């Protein structure tokens, strides 16, 4: 199974995702903002990062830009919802390096399917953006 880093400031949602993915056999770590998430990835790289977009200290867009710039083949799932223009925001994250996007609310089954698709996709070349999902 995969090593996954969850970055989300919503403790309840993050806890549900961590519990579900751990139960599915993944090794999961977590942080509550993008700055900590980037630090966690640099210290202990994982197979996949799942990040929220709206967070304190460092939001998801900046987090994705930093991670994609430093680790171009890293697979990232961006999730967001409840904001006006969320769909446009999520589309922009793909251009910045997200492999896949999920609009909240989503089901745990939808999340698991997105993870499977992203992990099954061939890693993009180091100089190109990810395009899965």
C-alpha cells in the first residue's frame, strides 16, 4: 500500500480520512497546514500528498507550487469546496502540479478511487506536469 500525507486544517475531516486510509492499509501521516506539510514531505517523502486548498499559514495553492517545483513527479490530490469558484480554483491547481482534484463534499469511496487512479498512473517525466485523473 501507499505512504500518504494528508494536509488539512479541518481536524474532523482529516481524522476521518486518516482513519479510513489507515484501515485500507495505507501508511498515513498528517499535518494541519501547508507549511508543515511541505516540511513533513521534505523530512520524510511519501508516495502521495492530499492537500486542502484553504488553510492558515500556507494555503494549498502555494503548497502545491512549492512541492511541484521541488519534486516534479510527486503525485498530489487537491481538495476544496464551499468557496465561490471552487471548480475554477481546483482547475488551476492541476495547472500548478496537482495530479487530481476533488470537490468537497466527496465520499470516502470517491477519495479511494481517486487515490487508486493517481497511484496507478505512470509517473510524469521530471520536466512535465502530472495529468492523471
